[in-house]
C-alpha cells in the first residue's frame, strides 16, 4: 500500500485521538469543543483501540508486507469513527473485535516467517486486546477491562523493545525466556483479575514489576541516555515511561483493584499517558518515516511536550489524586491534553519542514600558505 493510503489510516487514528481528548475534558467536568455523553463514555476504548491501536497496528501491517494486513488498522480506525458517530455502539465494538482478530492473524504470519520470543510476547498482547473487545461487546464495563486493555499495549511495546534489545550482549536465550515468563504471568493475572480481582491484581502487579525490571536491565535506552540528539531523546522518553509502569505495578501489588475514584484515575493515566503516550513520543521519529516514507526529523523542541506531559501528570496524580484535590486533577488533565496536542503539532511541523540543512563550516585558512603583496 502506498503512502497516501497509509496516511488515511493515520488520519483515522488522529480523529480518534481528538475525540478521545474531547471526552477527557468532559470527564474532567470541563467544557469541550464537542459536548456529547457518548464521547465521555467511550473515552477509554477510543484512545486504546481507535488511536493507539490503529497507529501501532499500522506499523505491524507495514512490516508484514501483505495487503490484507491493513484490514486490522482500517477496522480499528473505522471502529473509532463509528463510536464518534450516531451509529449504534455495537457497530464500533464489532469493528474493534474484527480489527483485533486480524491482528492475531498478522502475528501468526510473522511467527510463520520467523518464530521469535518477541513475536510471542506481542501475540499475547494481541490476544488480551481481542479479549477486551469481545468482553466489552458482551457488556462488561470498561473499568473491569482495564488490565486487559493495559496489557494489550504494554506487551505489544515490550515485545518490540525485546526485538530491538537483541543486539545487546546482555540479551541471551535466558533473558528472552524471562521476558516471555513475565508475559505469561501478566496474561494469567489478567484472567484472574476478571474473575477474582483481589488475587488477580497483585499477580498483575508482580508480573509488571518483573517486566519493568527486565526493561531497565536490558533495554538499550539505559545506555543511550548518555548519548546525544535523537538517541538520547528516545531514551529519555522510554525511561520516563518505564518509571510510570513501575508506579502502576507497585500500586496493583499494594493497593489492589480500584474501579473508580482517585486511585482508578491515577493508575489509568499513569499507564496510558505516563507509559503509552511516552512510548509514542519516543518512537514517532522512527516509526512515522517507516510508515509514511517521509522523515520526521528530530528537533530539541520535541522535549517540550514530553516535559509538559510528565510534569502535569505528576501534578495530577501525586497532588490531585493522592490528596483528593479535584482542581489539581483538572489542571493536570488540561495540561495533559495540551502536551499531547503540542506534540502532534510539532511533529506535523517537523515533517513539513523536512530535514534541517547543515550549515557549512567556514573554511579555515591554511597556515602554511602565505599571501605575498
């Protein structure tokens, strides 16, 4: 599929992002450009499947190089569009189920081409994503599905990081097995959380802490943070995201399940903003060029939305949620939205401006040459 077709998928994901952010403002009790109860109700699935799912799966479809694979991001994107429209809720839910099912077929094709631990870990994430969409279609409330929706994205990203970390001398067969074991524990914990939350959430937390320990131990980001330019920027985003994942794992072990209130808000946004959005900001300069065949050059100004995202999230969670101060939750939430929109704006500007031109160095005179009058 050509670049214009891929751009259409990205635009579908972008629409889900805008609608999801609109719903976020409504959930915060603030005014928003579009005021409908529907957008607030479907805020979570819109962001997870309509936005992140479409973008992440599009990259997988490009990698597998099969036209049928683009059905997955297409269905996820159209599902998001259906949720924004007056169509029955079931239309969007069915599209999410179908798109998630095709994603599993994509991983089967990847596995048949080259079996790997990273593909297996990502397939576990895809399976949990499909589980979440099927259960949501069946009427299970979104707060109950948070573990499955979380691990859908966490395992997808962790599997991709394993794939990149294989160049590291610390990643041997045993390290790969430990990553797979963490993925299996998290899958088991997700199932337990659905039927026995008091037991399932601590299992999830322990599995997540094990996964974070693996990432801090083996991910190349721990070394690239000492470099410069794009590698350092990506490493900073990755390590900050892993830090938020550590917070979530500890919360699930210590506090256990939470389906509403400040604790629920804190965990939810630590995962989907602190971790997932940070991963998107980290990988955008490398993934978007692979998808669109157009460069997204790194510029230091990209640090601005990253810094705003994490600082505002600290305010929202550590001050607003932890101390039950709704005003700080609102201010932090608004700043979260601004950070995401600012990143999108800067990314678009960077793509349109293209690769910065290098300034030619001034020629140095040769000291051995003398000019005679």
